[in-house]
């Protein structure tokens, strides 16, 4: 009896075939429209892309060579220029804040799309952006209010930039033929670098159930205590948008569908209906919601040594070490300098030159990752950095 059961299991396991659900293998690709019509002097940027299958090796599928216009309720068109990678933009449109506006799109395959006309909802100023030190990291919050009690529905996004160091600092560069080590120009220093990222979560709040249009202590993001982002100096630029009730409802549903799923106790995904429609094929779904309004913004900085506890910061440099690279390795008789430094596998840190020696016998060096911070970011300081 046991033999029969085991034999059956072996046959069942051996006959397994991979199952590809229809949703994963489907060839449908729907237009995704992202952006805000800015009526003021700041740029309006609309991003067009297409959905991709989960099984696809392509993560981003931008819509190229489209025709995109912002159109007013008076039927005045404002063309957006293609900027590449699915981005379409215009400098300050200087629109009337009493009008309504929509986006009209003709894609490269000739399909026509348009959003509903939406009113202008300009954001009130951000009262403050600040951080709170918690036991396990840093929480960044924002406060705002509208004395006219007319904003009510809010959305935030943010850009974050952080400074970091390489494991070892070098101020020299190595040249060969003939072998020479020279000082590195200040603009080419590779010890201090910066990385940049943008928010991906949907951040919302509403004062609809409050007596006054006031939002306090709304969490923008949280950074863990071991994150390299806060290891030297960190900056966040918070942007605040005012929404209509309809736009807020869309973003709230999108947040549930994308961020609050994962267990049987979470809300089940529901159909997401935006305000953009395909005119050519009315039954075709379109993903996205167009709003109009100027945003408010505020930037803060956080310094590790001045503002935070002495947390242990996790970096990719845990295994970094300084190697001795000699022209003649006494153990192998190999030319380590030629094998590792001339080839760029490691970067020089300093010359090894015994007393009274006419020239260096080698160099202290380490791997490219451990010495050159530009492997992971840029050594060009941002304009706003102070």
C-alpha cells in the first residue's frame, strides 16, 4: 500500500507542467497617463507608457512619438513637446485659474484619447516639513492648512537626495608608460557622491471630517536607522497637491489596489476607473487620472552627526580592504600593478616607496567599488546642496 502511494506521488510530481495564468500571458497593453496640468509658470509634464505583463522582461514601455495637447474649456490648445522616454512637456502655460482643462492624446498608432475637463485646484503652502527620531529610524512628516477651507483633499510626493562616501579616499591618479602617479583634480574626486530617488507610494490625507481644513503630522516617509540614505547628509523635497473629491477617491482606490493587498484580511482589488478615455475604442481601459493645479513644496536637510543617534549604517563596503600591489610580487613574481591597476580592476590609494628608493615599488589599492563612489552615483554636487 505504501509503495503504491509513493509511486503515485512520483508519477504526479514527474508529470507537473508549469501553469501560466491567462492574465500573465495576455497580450493586452493599455495606455498609462500620468501628470498634472500646471496652470502657472512651472512646467507641465505628462508621462505616457503602456502596461507590461508580469512575465515580461521589460519593466517600462514608454509611448513614443505621440501628439499631446492641453486643451481649455474654450477649446484653446497648448501643445506639449516630446522630451524622450515617454515624457511630454511644456514650460509655464500661464493658464486662467477659473477655466477647466483636459489632456488630448493621439498615440503613434493613431488612437485618440482624452481626459475629462478638470478645474484648477492650487495647493495652499506647506506649513512645515520636519522629522522625528524614532527608535528604529527617522519619520518625516508634513503639516498644512487652508484658511479658506477649500482644499480639503491632499496628495504628496517627494524627491530625495543623499550624500554618501566611498570606503576609502584617494587623491591620486595612476598613469603608465611611463608609470606616474599624479594628484587628482578636485572636480574628479571620487569620495563624496550623491544618489537621488522619487516617491513611489501614494500619500494622501483629507480634512473632510474635520471642523477646519488642517492637516498635521501626516507621514511622508520613513527611513530605517541602518539606511545609507541618512549615513552622511540627506535632503527631501516634499511636493503638495490639492485634489478634487473625485481625484482623491481615485488615488485612494489606487492605493488600496497597489499597496494594501497581501492577506485575506485586506480589501480585495476593485476596478479602477480614471478620468481618461479612449475615443477611438471606447471600451478600451485607460489607466491614469489627470488633475490641474500648482503644487507647493518645501525642502529640509538631515545631518547624521548633528541630528541623529550614532546608528550603525549599512553600506556595500563591509568587505572593503586595502591591498598591496607590487611591481614584483615576491610570492608569485607577478606584476600586480599591471594586472590589477593598469587594467582598472583596482584603484590606487597611495604610493609605496621605501626610504631612499628612487621610485615606488607598488601601490596601496582597493577595488573599484570601494574607492570610486561614482560606481553607484554622481560626484556632481546638486545645485540646491548647502
